[in-house]
């Protein structure tokens, strides 16, 4: 039998936000208006086509004092008094919400009771807690508390110890994957009979997360290959008329790579079930910058130390004065065409049927103008960092979160400070370089090994990011 967890509490305490985050379902209606939920609604958690757990959203308590009085007058075991109460309340309109919220309890659901930890405990809360104690169902209390709103935290914990099997602080707006797993693990402790089935659910969640990370790594590797192999070719005209065509070709190339990146990010977003609500990136995120913006390359490209490693691997001499932020970039081109086009034009390769002169990496004077494939490993690192930053933000944007400004700063690393690869070991940089060289050579046994090594590295890094609390 699939375990069911009913999310219960007073109106507007964050029940729907908690449910949306735990179920990874952004279709859950989250509203600041009390009383929006009037009927129970169940949200199944499906992994590999099998429902492993279901969460049920319930209306908020409306008349806990009256419900408690009626329950205290009834006799029988816990399940029987809930059934009797729901039968008696059938004809009492003002108890319709209270009757509805106990429906999943009558059918055997466990309970997660959600309170707003930013306010003090009230008598009405104690009445609700006593009602839930009388149900006899396994139950956990969650204090939905923002980091700065902890003045009443201890009083809530003291109260919960009287009537609940377990309690946890859980910020539904900032809960990471690791915190969701910890909460599910804590659910095991609320009833001995639940330990095996909840353990199976946790194992299923972890397997599913590993599969998502593996798919994410595949999407990133595919994007890197497509972007770094990409080329555009057009027929050449008169040399004096070609400059405008060259500039437009660079813009078109820029747009093509940006679109490949966008499609990959959308696939990552879908893997982690952000389907409806359009979460926003942090205001200062480097991901807001154009892919070929100068600052993007300064922040996300190779460090000087890493450039020295790459230079050593290729036998190239890397001068002590080389500026890593602009390695391979032409500042004169920046001035001529602007950062977005200039950065790209200075790092691309190109060729024509016969030509010697070149402009922005595009060969001139032949029968064709060709741009690409890119001949700078820096682009690989920039694309890779941007994908990892997007992944980090995606997995750390809780599904119950609806408002960026009120939710506060995002979890995870600050994306406008540095890329993930900036502090990578030489061994990791060598893996990236081997993959880049294999792309340039287009095929062979070494290419398969290089791709396999990069995939293993990415899965390792994605797991590291997801385990950050």
C-alpha cells in the first residue's frame, strides 16, 4: 500500500508551500489568502512509473475548539472517533473544512503538522495539536521558519514534544535536496511500522536523483560537443562588401550557440520538475550576462594557473604576463564591434577555399566565409560553468517558492563570484582538456574515453553540488 502523508495546520501557515517542496510539484496552489484550500487534494510522487508516496493537501483548521469538544464526547478507538466525528459533522456547514481535513486521517494517512515559526504559540494551536494527538496517527510537526524568524522557535519545540513523535525546522522556500531527504529520513522515526516503507521511498528518491544527475551530465556533454563543433558557412561576395556579412555571420553564430545553451538549460529544468512556475535567477547572477560578454569570460574562464596547466599539456609557452581573463581575446575587436561579437570573433576558427587574410577569425578573399569551430578551450569552461550554475540554482529553488524578493537569498554558491571550475584540481582540468582535444580531432578511441571521463567527472561534481546544505 502506498504511504500517504496529510499536510495539516492552520490556514496560511505554509502548508501548501511545504507540500509543493516535498512533492516537487509546482502545480500546488500557493496563496497568501487564508482559506483558499477547501478540499483535500492528493499529489502522488511517481518514480520510474510507480507511485512511491503521496502527499495530501488539506483545508486549514477553522473551528478546532468545537472539533475538540465533539471528539472528547465520543468513545471508541482513535480511528473510530474520527469516523464518528466526520459522520456527525456532515450536516454542520461551519465544520465543513474541519470535516474535510480529517478525511485522509480516517483512511490511515500519517500527519505532517505545519506552523509558522515567526509567531508565538496560541491556545488555538494547542487545540489543533490535541486533535491530532487524538487521531492516534503517526505525526511529525514542521516549523516553517525563515532563518531570521527564530524568536519563538524554542517555545514551539517545547510544545511539540508533548504531542508529536518528532519535529523539525524546515524552510519551505529554501529547502535543498539534502534537507528534503533529511526530513523524509526523520519521518521514519515517527512510527516503527513506517520505517521499512519510508526507507524504500528514500532509496527510490536517491536512485531517481542519481538518474537525473546522469541525464544532466549527458545533456551538458551533448551541448559542449554541439557548440564546440558548430560552424557556419556562407558564400563570399566582393571583399569590399563582405565586412557587413562577416559581422552578421558572427552575430548569427553567437545566437546559434546561445540557443543550444538555452535548450540544454530547459532540459535540466525539466529533469527537476520545474514545469509551471517560472523561477527567477538571482538578480546579480552571471547567467543574466550574454554568453560572449567580456565579464562572463573573466568570471567563468580559465584561471592563470589553469592556463599554465593547459599550456604545459599542449607544449605551448604561456607567458608570465598572460591575462587569463582575456586569453585569446582581441580588445581591438571589442572596440570595433562590441563585447558580445568581439569576444566570439577573436576565438573562432575559420577557413575558405583559398585565402590568407583574416578578420575576426573569418578567412577572407575565397569563395566562402566560414566561422567555427571554436578553437579556444575557454568556451568549454564558460559553457560548463554556466550549466553547473544553472543546475545549482535549479535544484535549490524549492518548488513551494513563489516570490524571489520575499524568499530571500538563494541557497548554494554565489554565482557572480566565480565559476565552479576555478578551483578545480589539475586532474579535473586535464579531463576537460582531453575532451576538448578529442572534439578537435573528431573521433577515435581517445574521444570515447575522453567523453567517458568527462561524464564521470560531471556526475561526481553534480552530486557534490546537490549534497551541499
